C-alpha cells in the first residue's frame, strides 16, 4: 500500500489480463434478471422484431461501461475514488451515498428475485407455496448470503464462475428446446407497437436496470489490468462484450417465453410465470444454478455497501454492518413481496428514483474523463491522501443537482409524478436517459471551459 496515497492500487497488484475482464463481466450479467428484462420488453406491446431491437440496444448500452472502465486503468483507483476528481473529496460524499442506496436496492432486488427462484425450486418438488414458505425461502436466502460474506474473494469468484458456466449452458439447452416448439408464424404476426412510445421506453428500462446500474463499479475491475500491456481498446471491448452477450441471449429467451405466454409477466411472481414455459425436467437444475448465480453478486453488493459507508465517513464494525444490511435484506423484500405485492412495479419505481441520480453522476464521470483526465490523468492529491485540494466542487454538484431535477420532472412513479411525465415519458425510464444527457452536456461544456482557461489542468508526473 502507498502510505501517502493509500487508496491507489499498487502496481504489483495490477497484473490482470483482458480476458479476465470478459469473464468477470460475463458472470455478473448472466442471471435470472435477464429473463425478466426480456418479459418486460414484451409488456410494452411490441412485435417480435421490435422486442429484439429493444433487447439489442439495451444490451449495447454496455458500451458505456466499456468506456467508463478506462479511468480505472488511467487513475489506478476504483470508480468512487476516481469520482473525487470531479466532485471534490468531500463533495464526493453525495455520489457515495447514492452508491450505497443503489447497492442496497440491488441487494433487495437480488434477495426478492432469489426468493421467487427458491419458491419455484421448492414448488417443483410438489410443495404448495404459501406466505409461510415464501418467508422461509427469504430467510434461508439471507442466511446463505450472510454466510457467504465471510468466504474469501477468490473462492467466491470461482463459485460465481462455476455457476455462470452451468447457468449459461442450461440457458442454451432451453433455447434449443424452446425454438423448435415456437409458433414463428404467430410470433412474426404480432402487431407493431409504437417505436417512440414503446420501443424507446423499453430500451430505457433495460439501460436503467443494467448498464447504468453497473456504472458505479465500472472501473473496479479494470483497475487491476496491467497498464503497460493492456490497451484501452482491449479494456473497452472485453468489458462491453462480456457484459452484453449474456444479457442479450437471456433477454431473447425471456422474449420468447413471454411471447408464448403474455400472462407470465402479469403475476406478482414473474419468475414462476417464466418457469411454467420451461420443460418440467429443466426447472430444478435451472433454478438451482440460478440461485447459485444470484448469491455471489449479492455478496459483492453487500461488501461494496460496507465500503460505501466508509466513503461517507460512517465508521462501523463489520459485525454492525452485517446486522444493518441483513435487516435491510429482509425488510425491503418483505415489503415488496408481502405488502406491495407488485415486484415489477416496485422494481421500476426503484429504477426511476435511483437511476436518475446515478445517470446524472455517470454522465459527469464520463465527461470528466473524456475532456480532462484522458489527457492529463488523475492527480493523486485530488483523489487520495491527506491533501485538501478542492474539497468540494460546487459547480459539479450544481450540474448534478440540475440534471437530477430535470430527470424527476419527466418521471412518474406511484409516489411522485413529474409535471412533464406525459406522452412518451409516462410509465418508463426515459427521465433517466434525459438526466444523463443533460448532465453530460453541461459538464462537457464546463470541462471544455476549464481547458480553455487552463484552470486546474496539471500534468500528472
């Protein structure tokens, strides 16, 4: 560890290879939620071709994550340490809080999804699913996640990779079984929906739930790449393709399943609806491996949430952190499953609220790298150590706040209705993309002005 800059990764640890990025991101994006995204796309009333187009562009949004991985190599630090360069060390507490909320939210989503998957697995053995069995499933899953949290990182990665291989192989088998049974004449006869009011919002939902949600850790993997032997192009493409390929395949499978049975996504438990479209002999192995692929990312989110507390200057012991996040993992899914009763509705609401804030941050992080850091690099005193240079960048915070406000004005949820959330902005995540666009344009102009006036532009030695 560098004593002067303790948050910078040592050069001796930066020995990764490009293929490591491909498999890391592949394992993070091959999971049961890909099927849910596919079903969600169909729910917008799209034709089969339109649904495929939405899935393709939704998956292609991981080009953004490919680009946001480049700062990790350049700065030698993880994403939310690099974020200090644009927000200031103390100003960065704002996106750190956002990161914690997002991680906790996705932790709850994973637990709820895992609970539905465990219910489906139990139901395959002939057990009747009730509120009691659902609660038992939830508690069992939380206990497994908390227990896995003490496992060493390398073992966790190996387990995640193993289940990813098996889950991916079973997904290919299901496609092989489902495709010959599909009535393609009916599928291609499905009427077109609105390109502007259906396809675009469907794409926005996928982007908000996938690429933008991963933006907060985009550089956390690339930072371990060897900066002398790995090119920016390799980091970009291995990250983007490793993420997009499995997600697109799973969404296509979800589209086929939901197109054959549109009611699958209409139930309170969409996982069970999708399971009914599978061959009965496949349900048990498929959802067993699905559970295996859900637990490691949940553990990673749990550990990252703990680090986010440190970034917010909230110091708690590991034991207290486990208690806090353990309670959250129970309380939020209980609300979604038993009280709200609308998993997808709660999921979309979560994406609407957190996605807007995260999109605004991601756009600033991207513009900052594109205009400033790509050429001048990250000055170590800006992101690590005890120096107090630029503690709060109020202009950046102002741009972020304005972008978030505009995003909310064009978003409607059960708890909040933006005055402009009408027409194509109603009941979707287009407000998220709008927040990203506004934040990027404003910060890009601001950063260009910095370059022009030679303000705060220092060459990193």
